[in-house]
C-alpha cells in the first residue's frame, strides 16, 4: 500500500482539542465535522487540504483526551497518512481502529517541510520526500495492522474475517 501527497506540518504536542475543538463536537455528520479539523492551529486547513495529503507532526501527536473524533476528522478531511516523531497511545490505537495510517519517523519529521511532496510505502516503511530527493525509514506495520488499515478499520477487518475474506 502506498500514498503520495503534499504535507501539512505541525509541531510537538498537537492535542486532540487542537485537532478537533470540543465546541464542534455537537456536529454528528463526520464530513461536516471534518471542516473544523485543525481549526484553532491552522484556520485555513479545511480549505487547503486535498485528498491524499499528509500531516507531519512532532512528538506526542494526538495527546490529550481519548477523543475518537480526532483521527476521524483527519481521515475525513482527506488526509491519507500522519507521520510524527511519536504518537499518544490512545490516538495511535484510535487511528488504527478507523483505518488511518500513521507512522513514526524522527528523521522524516525533522527534514520534511510544509508543502513537500511525499510518497509513503507502508509495506516497506519507506518515506520518500520527492521534493528534496530524500528517503527515510520507518518501522513498517505488522501484517495484522496492515490488514486493519487496508480493510478501512477494525470493524471492517472483523466483518471481513467473519465472512471468510
């Protein structure tokens, strides 16, 4: 599985309240809710993000509450992958559970700039910064996690297993 997209870069400790501010959680339509993704840190995010784009973060991405809405609005906004130096544990699990690919790669996060064109090969854990002609290595997903992501999330993965797919 591969994705390619332009990057939106953020720093350390991007918490779930920044990813989706609590004042919007009354919105139940996930596509509508995604319009408020990153609103407090990047007011133009929903206008500039394109399907397939990639978020690059620093340390402790997704910290804060266990708000499941955070990875959901990232995925619904069109982001194909999040690359960070590290992820908060609950955010990591919630992202995998909904099928949002996330990778930890310190070197990539230090080198990638806002707007770089980046290709990610999840099977090999290879991140290529096409803009800068650089390659970084991340730990590839174990086969079962790749299966969850490929299925579109944990519920679809379980449903497929029960149906024998």
